[in-house]
C-alpha cells in the first residue's frame, strides 16, 4: 500500500500476508480479516472497521492505529514476546504462548479481553473492560506489584486448566448494569467488589 492516499480492505475479505507495508501518507481501512505473519510496517494510518479482524503474528511498527470500532478484534499472535500498542481497543486477543506487554496508556477496552492458552500478560495501569474477560488454559493475567485495578462490566471466565489471575492486592470491581457471571475454578480474587 504505497501510493493511493486512502485504501480499503473490503468486508468479507480474508487475506494473509507474509509482510505488509503501508507508506507514510496512506490510510488503510480494514473492513475484513487480515492476518500478517511476518513484518507489519505501517508508516501511515491503519483503521479497523466495524467487526473487522487484524492478526499481528510477527514484528511490527505502526505509526497510527485506530481500533475502537464496534465488534473489531486485534489479535497479537506471535510465539515471541510482543508489546501491545497503547490505543483503545474493542476486542483484544492475546495468544501465541508468549509474554504480551501491556502499555501504561492502555486503560480501556470497549469489548472483550481474551488471553489464550499459555500466554501471559501484566497490567501497567488500571483497566476498564466493557465486555468479558476470558483467561484460557495455562494463561495468566497479573495485576502487577503495583496492584492495578480491573473494572469489569461483563463476565469473567477462568479456565479450570490452570488459567490464573495473579491478584496480589489488586481490586476487581464488577460494574455491570445487568447480571454478571464468574466462571471457572482457577482464578482467586483477593479483593473483589460486587
């Protein structure tokens, strides 16, 4: 994506790239499903459309990412450690069986947080999640030694196969306006407010 200032990946498209480059001055709007397995180099702007999907499976440099559209999902899927970009996401999925580093300016998810098998992450700030939290088999969510808080408006599911919340002294507050569920036997809350 090098010359046309505004380009769109159509809804319903499902494409996989080894490497992808978006030049400076170019805006790509993704309305489909994009999987990048190698290097994603965005010197311009990447915009996630409604219900779109972006999977980042390798290394990346993204100058500008907009990922707050309803129903869209950004997936960090590399088997190597990855640093999550500090923007507001709708759905955020962390996978690949590696460490995913959250930034201090990631404070809101408008949808769900899913931590897939064998993947771990540690909060770097208080986090408000408007959707659900799912911690899958052998995955870990750590509130850090700073004991950051989690404010949850959806449901909490923790795998019965060693999915873990490292709660420390962090506060988890259920803030939903409708009934909320806590499911799974491996997450232990030290401070829980209903």
